[in-house]
């Protein structure tokens, strides 16, 4: 499929057709990665950026204790 570039300030803009965007889940406002590989321009969906606080929501010492089985406790490594 061919599309036409348009001037956008000092840059060039490209419209991505709806069916192409839909195939990889792009929506308005989505961020993409763009890079040049030889004479090709590669546009790919950005990987999500995670915030550590978001990833650790709901994590408690008790939940972590259940996540790992280190075997029976012996000696002074007992975790309270």
C-alpha cells in the first residue's frame, strides 16, 4: 500500500491506514518506535514502559514467602 507524506512543521508526517493500524493494535495517541535500516523506515509498536510501583502493587512479604519454596527452614534463616 502506498501513502503520501505531508509536511508537519519542520518534519514529514505519515498517515497509517486504519486496517494496518488495527492489525498491530495501534490507536490514536499510541507511541511507536521509528528507525532507519538501510533504505527502509521501520515503524513498530512501542513496548510498554512499566513503573516499579505499578508492578509491586499488592506485593507483601507474605505473598513473596508463598512465591518461593526454599525447602524446610533450618538454623537461623527463619523468616517471620
